[in-house]
C-alpha cells in the first residue's frame, strides 16, 4: 500500500503496512504531532485516523508565539 505525504513543497510517496495510523506515520517521519495539523484527502483529521491505500496526507505546520 502507498500514500502521498505532502509537507510544504515536498511530496513523498511512502509504502506502508495496513492498519497504520496518522500518528504512526508522523513518528516514522519524525514530525512532532503537537506542531502540525493533518489533512487526509483534504479533510482535517486526528492522529488516530487509519491510513488507507492511495491517501493524500498533508502536513501543515502550526505557527504560534506570543
């Protein structure tokens, strides 16, 4: 199974096993969960969402400060 991971301008095809979650993917890619919002096929999702074959996963960094 494979997905497309979009992180800013970087697009990466990733092979993965069934029943993997967004959280699993972020950990493997060393992306801190606390600093991003995830879209799966254009819809905002939580990290416990299961990834499906041919999904498009977009990682959006959250900017914050004070």
